[in-house]
């Protein structure tokens, strides 16, 4: 998606539906740094995920952003635009999101993956 040049918001949610009833405060993080493999990584409800996905479709502040979505104890935000606006945009033509660990440099990708990425970039012109 990042290489396509099209508008996008990539949402990487925490553990689905493991929230406490008062975990309504949405938090958008960047950097893909939570690797516990359990709800300790963060939790979020399906309703909250849907709200962020739908809002991102019309939010200019959400364009070219990749985020980890979790909910913490506290009230739900009324407006998501300030949360999107506080995030860094992904670098143009980057394969990984801003602040992500460089765990697969493009040169190390399999030949077929590199060819597909080149084709996407060529179509963009």
C-alpha cells in the first residue's frame, strides 16, 4: 500500500475485545514495538477499531499514517483528528512504516517481491 502512492491509513490493532469496560481512551502509537504476543501489548474493542477505520476514510490528518491502536483507561475521545495529526507520516516510497524496526531491507526481499514492488512503482509513473 505504501508503495502505491495512494492515500491510506494502516491500522494495526491491539488484542480484540480484551478491554475493561472503562478502557475507552484511544491511543495511537507508532513503531511496532509491542511484541509480547498477549493482551499486555494493548487491547482495543472491535467497535473502537471500526470507529478509527471509518474516521480515517475522511480524515486528511490520517493520510499516509501507520499506527498501532490500543485503548487505555479513561473516556473515549470525541474527535480523532488530533490523534491522527500527532502521528508522523510514513516516508514517501517507504516499504516500512515510520519508526518501524528495519527487519527486512528491500535488498533482502525475495526477487519476486522486489519485481512486484518495481511494477507498482512503474505504474505510478
